[in-house]
């Protein structure tokens, strides 16, 4: 798309495409990924206009890649390639590696974040009752958060059987009751229609092969009159998401386990590794316009659909709501978080 840094981005992509596609470039790609993410994050948090420094950052990276591609073309390393049978399997293993090292404080943090988002967007506490589904639960952070917000029982579902096993071990270790985990696909939920009072999907369906089918499944298993929450990545996304798209191109072909190890050797803590590599290394990272999501929710039987205007203090949509200068350039539309109700008789 036409953006103020389109020329720099195109040249950066050109230099990345000139790198060797095999293993000799993996270390460079991984180190540069971390460096660019770290430096661009400083740009995004600086109150000044982010466009000039972001353009300089891309130009500097371009010059570095110019030299590196020549050196690497003379090397011949061949690390082994990882093999997965499906996108779902690769995605599940990616998040298992990222979530696997989470500690108790991540459970506590998720509860605080979710409570703040619900309160600032006037979600009535009385709807947070009954049985809830956390579709695509990962390590179970938000499953536990939902329980703490008032639900009698929470079922967390994840495509990774290993993740389900680890999440179950963690809640037993923390002696958390009223939460259980099952394995399954968000595109083929293993539950009868109308099974849940509340459905919750936080940043999951944009990593699947058919997000619309995922929305249909959420509405199918929700009871008539029940409520739901859905978060999908936004488009436009400003520098924040354009940076991610450029780094996805940079890291294309790098074995995930290799990238995790490089970040670990750099001393990046587990929650930080998750924050950086989450969207960069996952196979599918779809971004959607708000109107697309609203239209699909309505088509599948959702009513009273509203997009969260606010978030926690550091959420992108909160910066936009507060009219922070340059927030639109930095963050585009802000997070697509939706709250809705299933129509009666659906």
C-alpha cells in the first residue's frame, strides 16, 4: 500500500530476498530481527513523529544487508529443516514453545489485563457467569483469567496436545479449580451446539486457514442469548504491524527452534520472546478490517455487536482513544476486540 516509507520498505525487502535462502543466513536474520524489533519499539514509544526515525532504521538495515548478502553467499551451511504435516501442527508447536516457559505471574497479569479491558468498555459483570469456552487457549492464561472474573467453569481448548498437557499440569500445580483443558481445532469445535454461556477467542483465528469458519463455530457452540468476545488483528495497523510484516519476510525460512535458541542466547526472557516472535514466526498472520469482522459476526447470528474503544494503558486502541499524537501513524485502527450477543432462537 502507499505509505510514507514505501520506498525504504521495498528496498529492504529487495535486500532480504538477495540473502541465501538456506541455513547460512539464519543467524543474521535472527539477530537482525531482534535488533530491528527492539529499535522500532523505541521509535513507537517515543512521543516524537515516528516516521523519520523509522525510515532511517530501514535504510540502515538495507545497508547492512547489502554487505551481509555478499559474505553469506560464499558460505555453505545446511542446518536441518523442521517438518510439520499441517499449518495447525506448526502453529500449535510454535505457541507451545513460546508459552511453555510461562510462570505464575503471567496468569496474574492476564487477569488484570482482561478485567481492565472489560471494565473500561462497560461489559456488565452479570454476563461473566456460567460456563465459558476459551477457544485457542495456549498456555491457559486467559482461561484462568476468565475463571477469576466470575465464571463457574472454564473450558480451554487448544490444537496442541502437548500444550493442553502442560496447561493442565500448571493449573494443578497452582491448585486452580474450575478450569479444564481439552485438545481440538477452533475450526471444528468438539462440542454440541449451544454448550456455552460465553465464548472467548483472543488472538487465535487470524492464525488459522479459515477465520470465518472459526467465527461460525464460536456462534454455533454459544447458547442463544449468550455472550462472546473476539480479538483479531487489525488492518490498517500502522508502523506497528508493518514492522511485523517486514520481519516476517526477513525470518521466512528460518527454523523456529533455531530462532528460539538465538533469542534465548541473547538473554531475552520468555515473555519477551513470546511478544517478539508471536506474529513473526507463526505460519499464518492474517489482518482484517473492522467492517469485515462485524459483517461476519452478524452473518453468523451475532447481535449487539460493538468494538472495544478502549484498552489497558498500553493497548494501541487506548492510545488512539486518548488522542495521543501520531497514534494513528503508529497503530493504524487499533486492536479489533469485539463483544457480542447471540440472537435468541439462533
